[in-house]
C-alpha cells in the first residue's frame, strides 16, 4: 500500500483553494460561492446503489461510502498482513467481531463515517449525522468499539489510508484531495487524544 506523507498531503491542502468567478449580463465580476465538497464528489444526483440496485443513492454519498469502505478494507488488510504500525489496536473490538463473522459494527462504522462526512461537507438535509461527537467516538472509555486512543502518527497513517482509498475510487484531483485532507485535518484535535 502506498502511504502518503504528511508533507505531501499538506502540499495538497495548500493547493486547494479554487474560487469560481462568474459574470452576469452587466459584466460586473462576482466571486461565486465555491461548490461544496459534497457537490464536487457528485452531489445530490441520484444513481443506482451498487450495494442495492433496487434503490437510489446520492452520488456524493456513494462517493463518500466508497472511500470509507475502501479505507476500512485497507486498514483491515494491513492488520491481517501484520504491517508495521497498523491501526489494529484502534479497531480491535470491531475487527475481532468481523473476523468471527459478525459485521454489524463494521456496517455501523461505515454508515456513521459516511453520514458524518456527507452531513458536514454540504450534503444538505438528506444527510444527517446522529452519532457521537468526535471526542467521545475516539475515546475507548466512552465508545466500546474503539480499542485505544490515537496519537498524531496514528492519525497521519489514517489520512494516508483515506488518500489511498480515494485514489482507488477515482478521486485523484489534487485540489479535491486537498479539500478532503483539510476536512480530516480540521478533526485532528478532537480525534488525537494521546
């Protein structure tokens, strides 16, 4: 798996800052509101849900869910391969259940992360996050699905997994990846508790 260095991800973050300029019929220039990250990932356009073809899903939500699920898969693969510095201890309760055939909490984790990112990046009223706040969600004393607290190195590795998962799902535009990294960096303080 290709890891993204913090420096490379921060460079992508710095590169993101796209503003769209629009002109009306009077030719006076105005700065339009930049499209939300959710809109850039497909927005509210309805598409067939590949996990349930009889249902429709917003493309923005599907994009997030795809990256979230790929991130979970990459983390699990590193844990199973015994990769150095893997995040297995953080997800030990969920991984233990999943390896014994119970994927309920993996599905909850996927849904919660998808809800969180969709709701907080412009997904609108159809996307609502009702899970724990970020401090509680990442504190094993408050969340039994969390195995241990994270430090900066753990979080850097997680961001690397997200970057790799984004690439696996066709999200390769450096500006767009920079926006995703900016969202992840904005969450560092409540998540990193060690």
